[in-house]
């Protein structure tokens, strides 16, 4: 992947079925692993051009939430309460 694992990069991997996401990063003391499995649906995964994809922190937030980060939709919010 030609990235420095100690440089603060996050490495994200999707499971074969698309419902499992693994994130590996180095926090300065050791490697950390975060996993998330969706009960319904699949993680929207970018198509890599050279095996590596760079996404923004906002896109990563959408990815972890299971939202289609390519076309995020604004959710409806009530204008008044009560």
C-alpha cells in the first residue's frame, strides 16, 4: 500500500460480503483494530484505481455509519417542537 503505518494513516478493509468493516491504525503505542458489522445492508465501498483510495474524514464518518458517502442525503428535521 506504500503508506507508513506509523504515520497516522487509517487502513480500512471490507469483508467479502460487504457487511463487515475493519479499521487498523497505530496510536503511538501499538496497533489498534476497530470492527463494525452492519445488521442490514452493505458498506458502500469506493472502487480503487491503484489498490489505494484516499477519502476525507467526513466520508469516513459516512462509511462507518453505513451512509452512501458518494451521495449523502440531508435528513429531515422538524422545524418546531411540540
